[in-house]
């Protein structure tokens, strides 16, 4: 495989899709050695096929606001790869959403889902719609309009969307209601549903919890105890919330969270009622950081900056893609931390990843670290299929097992001759091999 040639080709076909091209390049660089040992892959053009989505649906989403004004957003569903199961992946509602971001997320999801051990293909969708400042009624009308088109492309054995940035329990509820009305079917077509109507216990917490189970195992490879460690977290959404809760439960101390306007530094630790307060602010659509600093003594709001400048033992990206760049990586490396992990999808830029790996920093990529979210979605699908509702303990045990198994796959495929575990390579190779083998078995389709 000639990575540069493939990339040139892809850049010509899809000019300007920078996030997508970044995600593909990372995977190709990781898998090229093992790929070259499999001439049958080359013959079947596995790479050329795996980098193109099986299908992309793009559609108009018109809706009316509370004043009666009409708005038009763009809706997307990128059904990337169904080799190992029905398409599965979240929906993102955020003004930054475009085709490149949808494709990068769908591509990442394919390998992430392969790592979970569950039979799920990869997809992503969403819209450039912003829920910020919108009333419940406006969000409902938007979701209904979005589903009025999406419903014909999804189904419990076809494609099962879920949440992502801007899509939480409320949005899943409105989307599900409209799907049910249009199809007259009550089925497990979405995950992240409410507990009373087919949702799985622990799904809201699962991304953050799973990430901390994974980080704990990373630390154990270097005989480091997580207790008493300080943790820098970015973001203030669902993922940051779950990560902060579990980090605290494991005995670590979370000292930052961040929003678009800056970050909060709270040396006393962000836990308990402080986390609940952050949730309250988020639910009301308010800024998180400045009200937090006003309420809790000893904390401070640092405007317009990212939390990476703070000294800590563990750094977790929990907000969005490319939120940690090469300069940030230099700053973090100077603090000699125990561990850096992407909890957001592709949280680090390519040069930041290279710096961490070259420094032999204990570092892991989002597709391994944050896979607990979609894995628990997979467990929700199972519960819907067998029409049962598992206890929290049962789901948590399975989540533990899955995160453990993802870690094992990373160690198996990522351990270098000098003993350094390259989790980026490990995760990419393990995910890729599973999808490639499934595609080989199913012929040229
Ligand atoms: N959006 C989440 C992710 O990036 C969850 C997807 C899902 O549960 O299907 O993996």
C-alpha cells in the first residue's frame, strides 16, 4: 500500500474534506505494514473500498420557529460500513456539522464499533442545526422534520442512530416519537432512549465511565494507581460529566472543565453537587464556566483559554475533534503526565498524536477510549431485541468486560519491540483487521 498515493487520490476526489482525510491518513499509516503482509487484501481493493461510505443520504430539514419564521437546515446520514453489523452511530446537531465531519465520524465509528466485540457497522449523521437558545417546541419541530426524511433509511436491522453532541435524551425522544408515528412500529431503532421506554441503564454515563475503566487499565500497565491523581478534563457535556463522575469515584480529582468561552480551574476538585450544578446549567442552555466560578469559592474562570495549560497527572479531551493541537501537546508533555487520552472523537490533531507517540507518552485514541458509549448502545439493542431490561450491575459488568477486551486488543496489536504500547496503532490495526476480514468473506459488494 502506498499511503501517499492513496491519499492524493482521495484528496482529488474529496477536496477540502480535511477532517475526513485526517482520520483516513491516521488509519492507513497504522495499518500499512500488516496490510502489506496480506496480498489478498490488495487484490480485493479493501483499502479503496473501506475509505468510501457505502451510502450517504443528504436532505433538507425545513422547520418553523416559535415566531413563525421558516428555517432550513441540512440533514445527513453517512452509512459507512455494514460488514460486521447494521449501521450504528450517533447524530450530531451542531452548527459546525458538514460532510467532512460526518464522514470522519462515520469512518472512525466503523473501527470503534469493530473493537467493541459487538456486531455493529459504522455510521454517523446529524445536522448543522443548533439547539442553543431554542425552545423545547422548536427542538421538537426540528426533530420531527429531520425524522420525516430519515425514517425511510433506518431500522433496527438496518441502521440504529443515537446521540452525539447536541443530541441527548430529549432529542432522542422526539425523534423516536416521530419514527413510531410514521412507521407504526415500536422497535429499537434508536439508542439512548429513556429508561421507561426501552433505554438501557448506564447508557448516559457509559462513554465517560468506559473511558475511565480504559484509562485505569492503561495506568496499570505502568503500575500507576489512579487514586489521588489530578485530572484535567475539557468540555461540559454528557461525556465530560460521566468521566468526571467516574474519575472522582475511583479516587482521582478533577480540577478543570471547559466551555466554548474558557475553562474552570477548581483545585478543590469538581465532584458531587458541583457536577450536578454543571448539569443544571447545561440543561438551561446557559454558559457553564462563569456561573460556576461565581458559585463555588476557590474556583476560577479562565476566559478564552483551554485547560491544557494546567499541570495535572491525567489529561482527557472530552469536548470535540481537534481540540488539542501540537502546541498544547508540547505544554502537556512538559508537565510529564502519567496519561493522556482522547475521550472525544479525534480530540487531538495529527501532530499532537505524533508528539505523544514519539515521546512514548501513555496515550490512547478516542476510538478505543470512548467506545464504551456505543458499546452500551449495543447492549441497549440487545435488550430491545430480547425484550428485557437489565440491571445496572449487569450492564456495568458487560461494559467492564468490553473495555477490558478493547484494551487487550490494543496491547496485542500495539506493543512495540521496546515494550511501548502504541495504542493508536493497536486500535487501528485491531479494528481494521476485523472489518477487512468480514469484507473479504462477503465478496466484492
Ligand atoms: N456518538 C457516540 C459515539 O461517538 C455514540 C454512538 C452510539 O451510541 O451509537 O460513539
